[in-house]
């Protein structure tokens, strides 16, 4: 299932003194099975974009297509189809956990769909397994005593039980400790790789996205200013610096070497190969000392 935005713009509180354009002229095609990261500074429009993609926010100008079907507020059926296929995980989703036990929290959505007991059970088991919550170990646990990372994975499992084909996540790793973050990101990779669920993940922490997402999109003041493979992200350091982005120490090193004439190859390299290439370059540029 693909999602396609064409010249999409969205303005909050249109026609009032508080009018605020959150997205303007966005063109974006997200293919079936992709794992895409969206980044940008606070206020750049990331959450608005997720809410539009999930069918929560409208009307907007421009077009949103689900495969070839155009979605708009005048076509209730198309909007319903979009909402069935796309699951949105809000920021801090654990704040919306309201059942006492893990099993009931995940079963809530499927039960509301009127599914049979065995279908509900199957969905709960599958969602728990995907989010690394062992069924026997967790099903009867009280939600409020889980760790923050476990609560977050539980909240995502509850959305997975609705069987979305696309999962949208707003800052899913924010506020978690290192282990919690790693466990969550591993589950997302598993969902994408093994369950073929498309994932669109927002994070203001683009280094985290570089590690997880093959494709990264950068928003700036409501506009899409970069859409690049994460393996070629280093080629855009110059551009990012101009945009005032803060680089990590290793990115800054690469940036400075590139300014001195180092050619960064876009072919994927291991950290060891990159280190060797850097040392070679320094030797070559200091003749007589190598
Ligand atoms: P991000 O998630 O990147 O921080 P948002 O999508 O939340 O950005 O916001 C984009 C812009 O829209 C910001 O300028 C924000 O102030 C504005 N905005 C967001 N929600 C509302 C709202 N409900 N009413 C008015 N303006 C809003
Ligand atoms: Mg946001």
C-alpha cells in the first residue's frame, strides 16, 4: 500500500488571527513496505504530517492518495479505508493506557470490532510477540507497574492488534533509557522486515533515524527540504550545516575533511573502512609524513 502527497498544504485556524501554516506544498511518495524517518526542528510540521497521513486532520489543500484512491473529507468511505489501514502512535502513547491488565488493553480494539474470542486472542498473541512482550509472562500483568519502555511497547501492541498496514509513530523513543530505546527500535525493524508493515517514524533526533531508517525526510518550517537515503546522508552535511544543523563529532570530522577535498563515497562502508579511508586521506594530504 502506498501513500502519496501532492502539493499538500495545511493551515491551522484558517481565517482567524491565529492562522498558522504548518505544511506547505509537500510532495512525497511512500511506497509499500518502506521504513521512513521524518525529522526537523520543533514546529517544522512533523506531527501535523502524521495526523494528515492517518486521516485525523483535514481539510487540506493538495492531494493525499492511498494507492490510486484520492482521500478527502467529502468521501467518507475513502477516509474510513485510510483509517483502517494506517495506525497512528501518538507521542507518549502510554499516557492513554486505560485497562488494568496487559491482555485487556491490547484486546480492547479487536473486541470493539466485534471479532470472535479466538480471533481477538490470536491478534493479542501476535501483537505481543511482535513487540517483545512474551504472552505467558505479560498477559496478566498490571499495566501501571510496567517499565516505561514496556508501557510504550504495550501501547504500540494495542495499535498493532488493529492490523494496520502502515504504522506512523510520533517520537516513539523519546524519554526512554538506552535499553528501552533499543528494544523498541528492534521491534520496529522486526515489524517492517518480517511483517511487511510500512513504518513512518518521526524523531527530532536524526542520528537515531540514521541508525534505523533507510530513508530520511527533513522538514523545515513546513517544507520538505531533503529526502535522501540514510546511506548518502553524509553527502548533505554541507547543506545541513548551512541550515544550522548541529552535527555529531564524527559527522563534523567528515565535514571538515570534505572541505579539504576528501571525496565521500556514497557506497555503504563499515566504520572500520571509513576510518581507514580517513587515515589514508590524511596521509596523502601530508606528503612526506606518512
Ligand atoms: P512538530 O511536530 O514538528 O513540532 P507541529 O506539526 O506540531 O510541528 O506544528 C507545526 C506548526 O503548526 C507549528 O508552528 C505549531 O505551532 C502549529 N500548530 C500545531 N498545532 C496547532 C494547533 N492546534 N493550532 C494552531 N497551530 C498549531
Ligand atoms: Mg510534534
